[in-house]
């Protein structure tokens, strides 16, 4: 799964990398959490657009916004069949720009947060799906997003069994539906990132608290060894 991530690249880098328009301010974020507004890139007529959406998908057919745990992830293995995701997968795929994400590794001293990233925390995109939901009175538009997940790459599997789909540059047009492929053909064609590109290290448990959002969160820490004290 993916429940926290970071996006520290400036909006100009997002515009250049994903060839998209969008001129609002985006402060560096080191601890993005579900329920927050996040930037996404999506197809718009003959172009792409950069917009904000709430992280936690609300299907368009729901009569009320759920108060329980939001649907922040969609499993790639079942996304085409699940009623909550299949329409968005077919027609509303998007990019979720990121510089890294966190997973929690189980160990002797509990769960240790690990930051997973590309070389130099390079900007990349998760595969996402988005929905437009109107409130019960029909006058409240809410756009929401879920991040698509898959089984972990072998290099990441010791940290966590699941991970977000990290799109390669060559797959961006494919995921956005710009290549006119049927949805069922898209997922099998996505490339897997090379192991040499993937890096991870332990970070402070301060990342567990949503209110902590500062550069110190991504600094490496030493994992306690067997018999040592926290």
C-alpha cells in the first residue's frame, strides 16, 4: 500500500517533466497524508492539466461521502473489476507526482518507517485514478484520487509486500490514455523500474505524526540492532 509520500519538486519542475499547464503555488511537502489535497496531472481535451484533488477516492455513484477510512489505494490486480474503481480506471486515469514514498518495515523494535525513492529523490509519478463526486444536494463538487498499487519489486519486498505503481517516463502517455489502447491492455504494458534506480533508508518515526512535515523527516537514521535500546 501507499499511505504517505513526499513531493518536494517545485511546480515548474512538475510542469516541465509531465508537460502540463498549472501555475499555482506548491510548497515542498515531506509528509503528505490521506484526506489532504494533492496535485494530479490528467488529460484534458487535447492537452494535460495540473489540478488539486483530495486523496481518498469517492465513487461518483455514492450518495454520501463515506466517513470511514478513505479508499486511498486501488490494487492493480482487481482495479478493472471492482465497482469502486473500474469506471475511473477505464476513463479517468491520472499521474500523482512524487519524489518518494514511505513504507513501514516490521522488526524487533516495532515498525520502522522507510523512505523509498529514485536516485537523488528524482521526480516521478505514481499511477492514479480520479473521480468527480457531487454532494447529496447536487451543488458540492469534490474531485478525489486513489493511488494504484502492485506487488512489491524484489528489492522493496523486504520492506513491504505492496508498493505504488511507479510509472516510467515512457509509460506516462500510455497511462493517461493518450495511446488509445483498451484499458485492459494498459497495465500489462507498464515497465518495471530497474533495481539500480530504487533506494531506501530508515527515517525518523516522527513521520508517523501527520502534523510533522519538514526536511528532517527524510534524513537517514540508524535502525537499532538486536539487543540495543531505542
